[in-house]
């Protein structure tokens, strides 16, 4: 098995860890957003969705463990890459101009990533059924209570914009890293990256507002 | 077209040796013909410095026609200067305005240490090639040319990759000082052709191991390399390198070899 570790510890191996876990998160975002869209069917529909989700039992636990593992791998690899990449250029340029390749998203990946990690902590602390008691209040009532506090409302809205920027570079980048750069598909994937980032930011960002409007 | 003369202020990185501390020094480049190339402008400045009894600015150059890969400095934050798909020797002073201040710095990467002033040691790139950037061919009679058919589109892609002159601008431009575009071009030019397939797995593993050992950064898909490459090498080559590496690491019996340490 040493060849597996050796493969994963190469520069391309580490990138695969980032890309594969990143693609998992993108899939998660899509399902999470689709599920949460049930709020547009009203409070009871939203609560019913949450109950159906929890009724999955062991399947849900398996998904949670998978996401937790992916998160640990994604974050730890990112930390290693961040410090390796900084060390690769010990003397900085006096003048550093872009040739037109890098974007705001690509340059801020470590920082938006860190902020998204912080958001995940806040999100789990305020909503997760492992932390917040969901026997006396249903998920809709919990959501109303959280978003009624201006601090949380701002944290949620700003975080979704930050997440959008992370996704905007992450999506196409993951495809490029796993080697899926194809003359027919890459232009579409690059556009999808931007479209999905906007969908994530607006889709999730609209949830607190719609919940507050429905209370 | 009449030529005119411009005056520039240069801020040039001066560094006595690999271990010495460096700093930006200011020089006047006066009465420079706009027909001069960037390197000729440096030649003129150096002649004047020599006459003044000062040490001329050391910079790399050889063919001065954009094909050897020897020249290259970071001019105003851009490797090989602001002109697209142009090496520094082919950049002309007509692209500068009278009175401009021009910052000239060496390519910066831990794996490409400064030898002196603007000269960097690019032997790390040679070592990546030596690790596997070749095909093994027995000497003797040349084989029949048509016994290995090569599709035109594949030949074109291989030629595009083979346009890499190994100047290192991709590394200089990369925010992470990664050498992925260089390595991917050197792997692609062989991986795309039937002649390169027998050793493809071994090559991908060996060249990547050597690249990693040299202390380059990791690619995070900023695309700066493609933008600054004087030969317009595409990052689709990097995706091919990723594929070639994964195929070799996961599907072949080859092991990732230990890299040779740099002298």
C-alpha cells in the first residue's frame, strides 16, 4: 500500500485529493440546495423534507461520515499546499502583474476556504440535529429563531457570497485536475463554474430571507 | 516608419551571487532607440556602465531570435515583458513610452536560484527532462517511416507542446512557482505520439517525482503560465499530464522512482 501513499503525496496526488473531495462537496451543495428548495413549498413542506432526511437513518450517518472525512482531507491538504506554495517563492516580486489568468476567486481560494470552514462550524452549531435539540422545536422554528438575529443573518448572507467565489474557481479547477480538459466540454465547464457559483450564492442566500418572510 | 529615442528609468535587481543579498538599483537608460530590442537596450546600458567603471548587469541571452529559451526576466511584473507570446529578446522598445519606469527582476522561484543579477539557474528543468523526457531508440537503420502511422491532429498537438523552449516563464508567472506547464509540455510532446507510448508510464512518474523534488510549488489552476508562455503552450497539457500521471500511478505496474538530488 505504500504506492498509494506515495501517489497521494506527490503534487498531482495532493491535487487529486483536493479535486475529488471538492467534487463531493459540489454534489453535496447541489443536493442540499435542492432539498432546501422545499421551503418554497411552505414551512410544513420544509419540515417534512427534514423529517424524511432524518428517516434515512444509517444512510444519513454514512453520508455524514463521508462528508466529515472529505472535509478533513480537503482542509488538511489545503493547509499543506498553502505552505508549500508559499515556500516555493521565498523572494517576492517587487512588481507582480497578472497576465490575465488568475481571477479574484483563484487568488483567494485559501482565504475563502478558511471562511467557508468557519461558516460550516457556525452552521452546524446553529442547525445540526447533533447539536441543536430538534424534539421541542421543528427545523423551521429553529431557522426562524436563528435568522431573526441580525448577526446570524449577516453571517449567512455574506458566507454564501464567499462560498460562491470558492465554487467559481473550484468547479472548473476540479475538472482540470482530474484531467477532464476537453476541447468540446471545457468551455461549458468553465461557464458552468460561474453559473453554479451564482446559483449557490443566490439559492442558499435567498433561504434566510424567504424563511424570515414566512415566519 | 521613423525611429525615435526614449529615456527610461530602470529599477534592476542586482545580486552579486547566489548567497548574496540583492536589491533594486536605479539606472538611467537614455537615448534608447525604439527600434532596439529589450536586450539591446540592456546592452547599451551595460556599455555605459562599463565605461563608467561599474559592473554591467548580468542577464541571460543566446540566440536573440526567440527560439533558444535562454533570455527572460520579469519586466514590470510580467515574465518576458508585456507583449503576448514574445520572448524578452523579441520585445522591442517601441512598446515603452518616453519617461517610463521599468522594473526588471529575475524569474523568482526557490527551484530557480539567482546566479547573478537577472541570471537564474535553470538546471532543475534539465533534470526533469533527464528523468524521462526522451524516448529510447536503438541506433542502426532507420525504420520505415510509415510503419507507425501518426494522425495529423495528434502530430499537431505534439508539435504545439514541443514548441516549449524551456525558458521557465511559466514558473516565473505562476503565483505558486509551479513547473507544471513546462513538465506537461515535455510529457505531452511524447505521450501524444506512438513512439512515446512504450515508456509513457515510467516517464510520467519519473518526471513528476523529479519536478516535486526540485522544490517547485503546486499547480492551483491560475492559468498565469498559459498567459505568459512565449510559445502559447495550453494548460490542456497540464490536464494531460494529470491523466498520464494517474494512469501510470494507478493502472501500470511502474513505481514512482526516487528523484535524483540536485547538486
